C-alpha cells in the first residue's frame, strides 16, 4: 500500500483550512482587497499552501465574483 507523505497531508490540510477560514471570515477578504500578501500573512500561510491559496484570493477580490468562487451552490457545497 502506498502511503501519502506527512508533508503532503500537512500542506493539504493548511490549504483546506485557509479556504474554510476565507469563506467564514469576511475580514480576510476585506484585507485581501487591499493587499493579497497581507491576507496570506493573516492566514499564516507559507510555502506551497501560500502559493495555492494566492490565486483564489486574487480571483475572488479582483473579479467581484467572490460569491461564486467562495460559496458555490452545488450538491457538494450546499
């Protein structure tokens, strides 16, 4: 059986946690509208998780489509 490296699981958890926090805390998006870097710092992200979440923040704050990007209305997301 192949085992998933702990580092990969840790990064995956950090990304999922950051997305959850962005969806739940409007303050993070407010900060991201002024500075994506400051929002990433507020989330405490580094390395791969930081680079993975950055495009989400950029898209959500620059297109005005945050409702569609962060709160999808599908079967999976309710």
